[in-house]
C-alpha cells in the first residue's frame, strides 16, 4: 500500500519554465512533509519541507503548496534551470514511529536548455 | 567529516550467497535507517534503529537482518541473496526529535544474479 502517491513519474520542462510535481497522502496522522532532491550516483538530500499548519513555504525558487483538506501537496520550481535536473521525492512522517519517512515513487525532472 | 559512509559501493552476488552492507556515521545521530530504492517504487524502509542495541522492522524487512552493536555503525545483512534483492541500498541518519531531516549515504548498488 503506497501511502504517498507522487506524479508525474517523469517531467520535461524548458529552461526558465515552472516545474510542478504533485503528491497525495492518505494518513491524516502525517505532520511533516519534506521534499528530497537526488542527483545520479548520490543519495537524496533534503530540499525543502512544510508542516500542515501553513499552506505555502518558499525558499528561493522552490515552493511547497499544501492543501490539508485535499491531503495533497506539491513542489513548484520557478525559473527552472538545467542544474535542477534530478529525481525528486516527496515524503511524509508522523509523530509516532521513530521519525520514519514514507516516500513517494519519485519524479525524474529534466530541464532542457 | 564524511557524514554517512556506506561500504561496499558496488557488489555482485550469486543467488544464495550472503553479504553484509556497512553504514558508518560520524555525526553522533541516534536514529539510523536502511532503505532500498527501485525504479518506480521510491525509497522503501527495510529496517531502522533508534539507538545502540535496538533494531526494528520497516516496510520491507523480509530477507534482511540488521545489527547496531555500536552507535556509529548499522549493518544490513542478506543471509541468502535473491534476484529480487537487486537494488540500490541507502543508509540514512537523523537526530532524535528532528522529524524528516534525514542525511543519506551515497548508496550501495547490489546485483544478485
């Protein structure tokens, strides 16, 4: 059972465009929603995260939008650059259970120059 | 300061062979995790540990065993490797009380023939 569903599986965006990746979750006990970025041959690294008490969080060109009632959240990358080409994972965790993260399936993002 | 170091980085096994993956951290974090990454499946938690001498099952524990005899090391063992265990394995760590902020190693690519 996939507790966090991520889409699309792959995404191609032109340089300067907006990249949007969506995630949906089922467990209402989740209270922390991070996004991870992974480059080929490397481990994932924390990019940005949000808690459900806010609807949006912005860090530079990266924004998380959160819709608690719909149990959905998304990552927006503004002015996408070739260096943003990577695999992105959304994730969720709950207060119980040793801070374990449940990950989405991943999105391979390619930014064309 | 290496953070999280995984060894070996690559390994090819024959069906039925055994092996151990080592995760070593120098950040003195309490929590350690083993994930496997497969295309289209995201990262799935195999086993985790909340402290020296403790281990617990994650989402996909079958066929794996773990041990944490020292705080800085978390070992993942395959007693009788199967082709279904062909994957990239990631170790991650985090501090107690800091939800979602996992630091990952660079991965260990295992192929079982």
